[in-house]
C-alpha cells in the first residue's frame, strides 16, 4: 500500500468524525427607531426612548423599562410570578376542589374526602338548576373520590375571566402572553422560561416576567408588540 493511499485512508476514516464548527446566526436587528435591551439570558426590543433601570432585589433582579407614558416592570430569576392563569389551567390546578368539598359536600356522610385525590371526570357550563345548587357558579364538575361520585361547582376568578392567555414556545422556551379582554383594564404581560425547567422536572432555570397595567388601547398595542420581541439571547461561541 502506497504512503499516499494510506494517508488518504486515514483522512477519510478520522476526518469524517470531525464535526463542523456550528455557526451562530445573529438575530435580525431591531426595526428603525427601536433598540435591543440586554437582560442577561434574554433580550427584548423597545422604542429608542425607553430606558432601562435596575432595582435592588433579594433573590431576583427586578427593574423597569421606562417609556413616555407607561413603564414595563420586570423580574428576572428562578422564582418569578407567572401572571394570570388561563381558565383551563385554573380548572386543572384543582385548588377550587378544596373549597367546593368544604362548602358543598355533606361532611357527616363523607368526612374523609381528600380534594387532591378527587378526580374530575367531566366539566360543563352551569345551568339554572346548577345555579340553585351553587348560585353564581361558572361550571359544574363531575367528581369521583374512591367509589363516591358527586358534583362540585367551579367559580372562575374574575381576574382569570378578564384576561386572554396565549401559551406557546419560542426557541425551546415556554412563553405566556397575558392581555386584558377587549374593553377591560388589567394586566398586559409576558412570562418566559426554558421548556424543561419546571417544578416537576427537577430542573431549575432563570425565568423572566414583564408586565404593566391598565393601558389604553394604543399603549396596549405597543406593549404587546414589545413583548413579542422578547427572546432568549443567542450566545456566541
């Protein structure tokens, strides 16, 4: 075997296992009249007149982005507030079962019902007869605990009713956008964290929450446009 052939064989065998260097594609620049603000693991685009101000925190980094007629308050850390729940999240969370069992189940006949182990088999909008059972309820849940079947009312909190919650992902990050329903005042905000980092995974990571309140329609449109530019920072190598 010639030396030239042997050298070529070595290159083919070992060179194929060499991984090409990954190129980091820079994000597009902000639109004209806007700038990018660095928030450690995240970045966000805002109009040029917004200014960044950090505050002193205990276990997180609070601060604000100050605009002309409204400010965006933020908190960055591992224990950030997640803003408003959606109606479906509130139902799945199940805390309402504790109050419902206390108020609407006969404890003399069924003293040992555990709300955590109570399963919900169905929910339906409440009707007139349900309102007689639990005035003002929004939904009726069919529940089972061991062999006992019963119904519980669900009262959706007004804050949950007043907001639209949009859940999606961006660059392997979970994103929650909260907006008041049309004609109502309330929270306009965003929450973001890594998808794999949550209380059941055993993985912790920093998250960011940013919000403001009681905006006009024009202010809310601008705040939403700003929030939708929030993204994980692309780290160069």
